[in-house]
C-alpha cells in the first residue's frame, strides 16, 4: 500500500513523514520511506523497493500529482507550518544557502495551496499539532485507517525526539540572527502564504532585488546599482520561484539615473525550463528616479515552473539602473458580482 505525507520542508513535515512510516510499520510491516513530487518519481521509487508498503514524503507536488491525489480517493496527511520554519530547516539542517531555501519554501507553499483543499487531506498545523505529538499521531493513525491503540501509539511516538515544545523558540532565535535584508526578502516572498494558510486569503507577494541576478554576471545578486553601459542585452533576471495558479498583476519597479532615463526597457515574464513567455511589457522612463511597468499574466496547471522575470535594454545603454522590487498581486475574479444576464452576454 502507498501512504502519502505532504508538507512544507520543515521539521514538522519531516516528523510527520517519520510518524506515518512508524505507524505503518506497527500495523502492516516495514515500509520504504521515499520522497517525490511527480507520479513518475513515485512510480520509480515503488519499482525500486522490495517492501510491500511505501510512505511517500512530498514537499512540492506538481499539478499532475495533486490531480492524482484528488482522483485516488485515498486519505493522506498535509503538514503546514510557518513558511519561515521551512527556510530555517533547509538552511540549518540541510545546508542550503538562504536564497535557495527561500525558493524551495515558496515553491512548496504555492504547490500546497491546491493540495489542502482536497477532501481526503488531513491538514495538520505545527502551531497546534506539534504541542501534543501523541494526539497528533493518534489522529493520523485514525485518518489513515492504521489500527493501533492509544498506549501503543504513545510508545511509538516516545521513540522520537519531541521538537514541538522548542520549535517556536528556535525559529524566533534563528530569525533574530538574520540581517534585515534577509528578513525583508523572506517576509516578502512568504507572508502571503502564511496569511493564506491561516485565513484562506492570498495577498501580495514581493520579490526583493536580492533574489535576482545581474545579466552581465549571473553569479552576482542584483542587490546593488548596476552600470548598464553597453549593447542591447539582459540587464537582470530571476528569481526562479514557483507561483500558484491564477491571474496575476506584476508591478516591476526600477530606479534609473538621468542617462538611463533616456532609454526604453523591455520586461518579460517566463515560465519553466522551456521559458514560455507569459507576458511582455516595456518601461519608458520619463525622468530619472523611480519608474514601473505592470504586466498581467495567468498560471494554470499546464504552466511550467518556476517563474522568471527578465529586464533588457532595447538600445545601446549608458547610465545606471537598480531593481527596487517586483510586487505580485492576485487578480480577484469579479464576474460573480455581475448580474447573471450581463455575465452571460459577455461570455464570462
């Protein structure tokens, strides 16, 4: 049998994976614990194992895998946490740099939006369910139809370190060690998801310039003023972060010097490994200082991930330029507010 544990890449989700595997072993026999994000990866893992049971830990399920979960009709577990805890876990326990950890955490958040709405999902939240690990394990066992009495479950859980009591303090301590620049970038990319997981409302996402790269030096972050003297080319690009499905308005804000204000610029939003163009626009500064462009684009299940933005000069350039930030706002669907006859007439 196959058991699925989905979650943000935090300590809580890893604990849930382990507890599911322990419950399966106690009830049915030893399972293989594997990770995957696509149906193909899970199928390959199933072919490679000799165990009769499989526990799959998933951090960023793709659209096909989410559809499979919805059609499968089998219950599974979803572990939600403060998205910052995922960044902390990936940096401190798995050795990722903070920007790579942030990209992974944001992509996981985006993927989980469509997962927690599946009726077969048991949604567990670290701030609630990490406080009583025995009760949480009992809830998982009951949801997954894994027979075990309360005393046996308590014994199984006691074999694991109980990280729940110190998790919040650990997160706060780690957060206070970060530079303000890092905290701003993490908050901008993740706060909207924290709000969604709490209240079901997705707000603005902000990608700060630290997450982008300089076109002439792809290993360097675009977190400074860029000398753009030279031919037509990409001046900056990034941040390679996944977004959830929906319609989006991207506001790209740059600052230019007086010489750079004489030039037009193009902005592209691209998707996935094939760099499919989702939107394109121009920025024509009227004067030195701040200027911006708005691009509207849509993401659905077939859209490649992650998302990339590119800024290029359209003429040989001079002067200096800096990216300020990119703000992504979900576009609310307003057609439901229209009278039915008008909505039908407009084909909405």
